[in-house]
């Protein structure tokens, strides 16, 4: 006489865990596929540089405004900072998406020439400008191009 072997059935909790992991894997694969298809916009690193070109000491401050995003999916905003000449050169790092208007503007410092620059992803310089005359402000602006 043969004895039937007991059947081993997984517990309900084990079944739920397997379904949860399978669902999470499917979701991760779906999001990766959607991101690759361009449904989620990609963000680029944007760097703004501001510097004084003269060696003469300056005794005033400058107001600086630049645009950017806190995260790749957040809305663009403007950041304002007040800098003393001792804080220059200054670098501001933020994020941008394709077709974002990028800009940095600085008020003039008496008797000083200023230079600004916008660089994307560490190597692509989109704009660089210098004050037209000592004491005048400077503005750099560009539109973030499409990335391949």
C-alpha cells in the first residue's frame, strides 16, 4: 500500500509576497521603458559662472538672479543672491530641461568689469558675456537645446 505524499502548498502570505515582488518588477520595467521613450523629460546640469575681470579691489556688492529647477521635474524658478566682491568668482549649479530659458544677471559693481557664463553638462558653453563698461551689469541667457 502506498502512502500518498503530503502536498505542500504555499501559505497565503508567501503567495502575496510573490505577487507583490512580481508587480514591483513589472512597474520598475515599465517606468524604465517609459523613461527611455521620452515620456519623462530628462534634466541637464546647468552651471552659471560670475566673475570680476579687474584686479582692483571693489567695495560694493552685486545682486545676482539666475533661473533653474530644484529637481528635474519641478517648475523653473528664479533665485536671488547678494554677493560681495570677496565671494567672486561664484558658481551656481542647478537643473534645466529642453527648451528652458536659462539666464543669469548681475548688477554692476562700481569701477569693475563682470563676466558671466552658462555651461550645460559641464562642457557645452551656451553663452558668455562681459559688462559693456566698468560699473555696468551683465546678463547671459540661452535656451537649453535638445539633448540626444
